[in-house]
């Protein structure tokens, strides 16, 4: 399991349904918040709070579009 998958698993085990992460959402988060990352580090302690804040700022349409664009 890579670091991104570990973050996904750990975050989702702690998060309520409305704050669940997907690989697509994590990829977009990394692009939009690149300054938070050093290499391939997905530290749950460092990134979980910023991820939740970013995630809650998205509309449902934005979340849907991210998922659609990733599958296209």
C-alpha cells in the first residue's frame, strides 16, 4: 500500500460519510495544495485537517466533476 492509499484508508476510517475521501479527490487536493507536500509524503497528522477544510469548501457539483474528470 502506498502512502496515498494509507492516507485514504486511515482518513476514511475516522471520517463521517460526508467527509469520505476518494483517490480522485486526493489527487485534486495534491494539485491544488502542492505547497503542503514534500515529495510523496501523505502524513495523516499534517494533511488531514487541510484536506477536510478543502473538502468542505467544495460544492457537491465540484466533487462530482472531480470524480467524472478522473474517470474520463
